C-alpha cells in the first residue's frame, strides 16, 4: 500500500508543482497567494491540471490518490487495536488534506482577475517583473539558465503542456492498476519482495477494502464541500475566524512556530558553540599550539646559534662536555 501510494503521489504531486510553477511564473515570481486571483480564464490549461492534481491529492473518488491513500487508511482500520487511533488520525489528516488542497483552488482560480491574470488575458503573455530571485531578493542574470529572459507558463510552452498532460492522465487513472477485487498489479509485483514479511498475508478483504474506499470518498467530498463553503459561499467566515481567534491564526501563520523552536533549541546553541570555539578554543588551543611550536623552534635556534661562536676553545669545551656525557651514560649502564 505504501509503495502504491508513493507511485501515485509522484504523479499528482509533480503535477501540482508544475501547475504552481506555471502560475508563479505568470505572477513574475511573486508567491503571495493573497494577491493571486482569477486565473481560471487566464490560464485554463494550468487551472485544469491544478484541479486534477488537487482532486487526486484529496483522494477524490476515481482518482489515483483515492485508491492508494485509502488503501493505507483501510489497512490501519483492518488491524484494529492501537491502529484504530492511527486510523482516526489518518481520517482527520485526509480531511485536512482536502481542505488545504482546495483552499488553493478556490482562492486563486475563481473571482475577478488580479492585474497579472488580467494582463495575461489582454496581451497573451505574462507581465514582467524585476529579475530578482524570490528567495534572496538578489538580482539575477535572466539571460542565463531556464526560463531565461521570458517567463514560461504551461499555456505557452509545449514541453510543459505535454509533461503536465501525461501527469494529469496518470493522476486520474493511475490507480486503476490496484482496484480491490479486480486487479492488484502492484501487490503481485511486490509479492516476492515482501513474502517473508509478517504483514505479507495481512490485508483486508475485498468487501472491507471497498468500505474503506467509501469512507475515504466521503471524507474527501466533505473536505472539498467544507472548503467551498468557507471560501466561495461564505468568504466572510475565514475573516471572522481570524479576527476572533487571533492566537490560533498567528500559530498557523507562523507554522506552529516550528522555525523559532528549531532556532532556539538547535541553531542558536550551535552558533554559540561555534563562537566559543572561535574565540576561546581556537585562540588558546589551536593558535596557542601553533605559536608555541614556532616559539620553541625559534628559542632552540637562538640557543644553538649562541653556541656557534666561532671560538676554538668554545668548541673544545662543548666536545669535552659531550665526551663526559657519553662516559657517564656508559658508566651508569655498566653498574
């Protein structure tokens, strides 16, 4: 089930990325969803592919995501026991997936066109923004690399349109290779690989599998309907919710403050340790050892240089001390 979902996930997630990239290009690399509107008419092909990808990601009945994702959810329900909690969590996750997938659809496709979508409709090509990297804000050489000076969207690039068409078809019908009670191509293909696994022969019956698919279909439709109600039927509700539950909204906008927590627990301590190593350890240990060896060598050289006076009696005294040292050494060894 996991490998099957990994396969179908590649279809619709790649499709969503390409569709999103096409719209971002039409926005001249601006990625603020609050400023995107009315692309259904301006970019009909991209809009259709975006909807197909969202349907598959949401597990809408008949799509590849419906067959693959609900197979995993159904397996957890079939196991029972502690897995029932996982099953409930997966159903909640499936509902939220449908919500956030179609939140994008209902926010950027319908409604009055934004200036970029309107410009595209009127002139047949995208509006040009400053050639800046949206992540760093730095100026880029638009003559180098892809897409180059001209922003490409799926409606104007045959290669993108072909690739997205293939992914769209697979996102829609790719799940037909694993229909419960009809064909199980993926299961049969992977059976030799997992034949020694304790889970190899633990799978729901055909009836249980279709019940699970029904549950998944219901969750998907409920999620899409709920999102439609929020953003199309009653678009004032999200605004009211944001005003009433500012703390919850701030928590979601800041991604549960995950970046701040990671920065506090990991990034800042690592930086502090690095500064300590730079200021203390490297200064006294690394630089100290280097300077110490250099100083010792310099002192030894100075001492030897003082002994090289060029005076014959000085060399005779050194020779005498050397002979005495050798004699004392052998004398001690002989005792």
